[in-house]
C-alpha cells in the first residue's frame, strides 16, 4: 500500500487508515484488539480514535495495541466531545448486548433495520446555511490541555501524531489560548500536527475565519461530493462507504434504467453492492491521492479486501467514471 506524509506531523503512514469508532462498542476488549491486529496484519499503519469512541474506552484499547507496535503506527485522536459518563450499570448493559449479538447474529441487523429509513435518499439534500449558535464552551485552552493529558495517558504514549478539534465550528474558536496550546504542543513534540475533524458543512467557514487552526482537516467525502480544492491543507476523509453505499445502491435498484445505463457506461455491474462498494472506495483513494482515507470494519476479511483494493489499479478508471457520472447527475438535477 502507498505511504504518504501525514501532513506536517513529520511522519509518514498508509493511504488507508482504520477508524476505531466501532471498537469497545458491540465488540469487547479482546475482540476489539483482535480487530486492530487484523488491520495491522493487513498492512494498515494509521489508526483514528477519539475520547468518546467505545463509550470512552476505545483510547485505552488503542493504547494497548500501540504498546504492541511501538513507533510503528501513527495515531489521531480528538478533543471536543467528552465520553459519555460511565457507570457499572451501563457497562453491564453493554456486556449483555455484546453477548446477545454474538449469540443471535441476526439481532444486530434487525436492530439496524429498525432504525434505518424506509427509503434511503438518492442524493444528499442541498445544504442550507446553518443558524449561528453560541460558542461551545468546551473549546478552551484549559479544557483542551486536560483532554490532551487524558488522551496521552489512555493511549500510553508521549506523542499523538494528529490532534483534531472534534466537531468544532468557526464560532467555537474564541479562546486564543487554545491555538497557542496547540502550537506549543507541536513545538514540544507532544503532538505532531493539529486541525479540525468536523462536518463538511463547517469546513469553508473554518478555513475562511480560522485557517490557522486548519493545517489538517478530517471530514466526510464520497463520490456524492465534489473533489475538495483546499490548498495547503492535509486531508483525511471518512464515510466514503457505509450509508452512502447503501443509499446509492437502493436508488439504483429503484431505477433499473439508470442502473443499466450507468453499469454499461463504466462496464461494471452496479446492481451488485460489493462492486459498487469497491468502486466508491477506489474513487476516494484515486481522487484524493495525497489524503488518508479512513474506514471502519468488524470483519477481518473486509479489511483485507479493502487493503488489496488500495493496491489494485484495475478498477481506477471505472471508479473515476462513476464519480463523474454521479456528479453530472447531481448538477443536472439541480442538487449541486
């Protein structure tokens, strides 16, 4: 797999990164560690976590994994969304749910189906200007420093490669001491680089009002979005798959003519969800060549398949063609 510089961190890492949002949730600690090791065995060397992931337990799990591979992986974590308060009752409930999911494999699918919309949207809705909200009082230098120290302790490390403001908005960044803390932490070597990990709808305003906070940006990107044109910014992207694959696949199945036309145009069967998923991930890699593309999985076989895809150029042309077809459709329909 290709290795690229990890922004201004001074380190390099793999094009594919493993998102740790699902570990220590439905997975217990042993299974979570096994999944991290499966990503390692597949060749992935970048891991993305946050204090809130896994009910506040994911960072410690990643920390144990990092101790097994000292200095051999890069890690990103975040500040801004604290973990939910834990309790013995909550931990017991999570343990019961994990056991139930293992015992009845169809349970998780049924639970997910009950939450899913009956008809996924064909394309994302037109983004509307957000109504300004009061600044989030979390984003202060004092709270950031405390969060950074907790993350370092949980990850069992003295350095975090990428430290991101989690779901920050432009009007949240009113404490000048926060930027000073982040810059000082880079100079001291406690973090390699910093930035914002937030919703894509917030990116332009952040860059306009607070570019100094944005040497690194992490936000969602799929073929439903135009290729970013942010100069002098290192990007990490997530959600190239998941609901975007399911939504686009459902839309194609509901319009057989469109599905047939698109499939013939790129010489690939888009009615097959696995084919569509591969093309969407490949498009993310090809169209964002200097970026880390994050994905999450609880299936070692899927991890291996994604890593193999990253090094396989046979689908590159079809993936790029699919991107242009989708973008043209968005423009012609007035969504873009």
